[in-house]
C-alpha cells in the first residue's frame, strides 16, 4: 500500500510526502543466482525456506520539500539580502530488513558449508536495524549583470549524524547475513554450544 501527497510549487513552497506499507515473502530466490552457492538448508524439505524476502521492508517514509521565500521591502538593499534564498530537504525513514543467521562449518554434514542456519530459526528470522537520514541544502543566488548568476550552495548529508547500521547485502541484493555463528561440541555450564547472542561474534570462555 502506498500513500502520497504532493503540492506543486506555489507561493514559493513545494513538498511531497510518501509512505509505503509492504510485505515480501519468498522461498529464497538467491539460490537460483548464477555463481551463488546453494543455500537451501535441507533439499528434502524446501518448504522450510519460505520466509521474509531479503527485499522485505515493512515501512518506508520519504518527505521532500523546497522553500523559496519572497519578501517585499521598500528598500532595495533589504530585498537583495533576504530574497533569492532556497532551502530544500529530503527525509528518509524505514524499518529494518530481514537478516539470516548462518553458521560456519558444516553442522548438518551435507557437504555444503554455505547453507547452515542457526538451529531453531527459520530463514531471515531476524530483523536488521532501521534507517533514518535527513539531507539538506541551502542555496543563495547572486545575479551579476543580465546574463550571469552565481549560486552558492551549502549541503549536509545525514544532517543529524545518525548512525545507520547495515547488514551485508551483495550488489545483486540477495545475500544477507546477521552474523555467522561457530558450531562447537563443547558445553559451558549447562549450555550446549553454539552459544551467542544473535548478531554478536562472541566465543564463550571454555576454561
């Protein structure tokens, strides 16, 4: 579902707002990419691959606006100082994308070291971090004669300096990983390894 609202430039003001609510499910199309190692965990139970797609993003919001104020003063000097400015901005916010918790080695013993998931979890069972960023530009136009106009611009990307973490996604957009967990046969206390918090690369002390 997509909702959008747009206002054309009128009285020095323009804005566009859009919101998308979506859900994407599949059974792992990345397994069909040429050159990509097979990632079906159990070839005899392919139905277990059904889950959120790597392209799934539940919520996405984008807003853009442009303002060109126009003031009229009796003194021409004031008109030159406060006019000919343009401010614009783009705000983008989105919820996290699904990520897949894989395991290093070959725990299921099928000879494929790329298709092992963390036991007890389905494909793309975890949700990655959300995204928020604001870009802004301020422009000052200075006319020099009839044919020459100088545009002085100041730009800021990620204006609020928010840290946006990303999961690993390939150039074809199919591969993602929440982190690899190493399988062990040892136990720590009453816990049987692998023992780790999803997304972290911690190996417990076995002393």
